[in-house]
C-alpha cells in the first residue's frame, strides 16, 4: 500500500504539468461559405468536414453562411479566415473593409474556389469594384471555366508548409478555373493545373491553381474545390489541413 501511494504521489505532479501544458485549441478559424444555389451540396458537406478537421488537428472552427459575421468586432476572435466559395463581390463594402483589415494585420486567409472570382464580370450595376482584392490575388482576373471534369494537379513547390505532404501529382475532378494571365510574377506558385489532363476552355499554358501572395504573412488561394467529392480525395484533405495549420501558425 505504501508503495502504491508513493507511485500515485509521484505521478500526480506529472499529470498536473501535462494538464497545464495541454491546450484545447491551437487557434480559432472562421469558415464563411457562399449561399449560392450552386453550392448547396458543398454547404451541407463542408460543415461536418471542417468541424472534424478542426477536432482532429486541435483548431476550433466556427462555420457559417452569414457574411454579416465578417466585421471588425467578430474577426478579432479568429486567427484564420476560410473564404469557402464565397465570392468577393458577394460581401458588402464594410465586410470587404473588415476582411482587408484582418489580412493586413497578418492574420491567415485561405480562399477556396469561388473565392477567386475576381474581375467586374459579375458586378451589379453601380457597384464599386474591390481592386485591392484583385491585387491581393496576384493581379489576375477570372475567365469562364471549362466543363467539370477529372484532371491532374502538379505540385510545383513541395517546400511550402501547405504542400510539403502532397504527392508530386494527384488527380481530382473540378471546374479548373482559368484566369486572364498567370499570377506567377506576383505570387509564389505552389501547384499548377496539368492542362494535358483535361479539356480547357482557353489554355493558359502556365496555369497556376494553388498559390500564395507573399506580400501578406499568411495567404493561400486554392482554385480547386467545387463540390463535396474533394472531401474524399486524400490529397485535397491533406492540402486543406496543412494550409489551415500554416495559416494559423505563429
């Protein structure tokens, strides 16, 4: 009995130290998704996906389709903003200003698929264009995308924390967003679309599909992510996990 008490008394300080050191969350992320009818299936599937991803990797997730959450007061609670198919023209001027301020304060931003819809094509009449966001995206303007189809992503930069655990190449089905030009002069390209693996609308030649703008501390755009099938693609899951962990890191 005396020996048991000794063992227990020796273990208690260690347990208390572990409890004190252990943190429930590394950081907090806000995921704001588009309310567009085109994204209903994704809206439904993404919520449990992000919640599980956060639980498994020790970051807290708040998930919403309410863009009014994009304000200075609320954004102070987060280290990472995930713009999930939410287009820049679908948020108000005040929300644009709050998000710009968030990014310029060196917080993390991850744009997925429709978040990259730059340009004036979709703007309502008499709507002010958010030029800062186009520059933020590397100075590119979205062009009409080809049909949804299977293609391949070539991982060009495997030194970056967001892509270091990806294979050199992986297949995925998507819309393969195209732009008026490559963002390469203004961005660090992490991966490109293999245009030989699918039928383009207008071939870009140099076709980045994942990149960062290193003028900002933690920014990454992921052009693929049209529908819930991506959540069953292990390479894509790894990409999102590592991108969020990188965006939330100190």
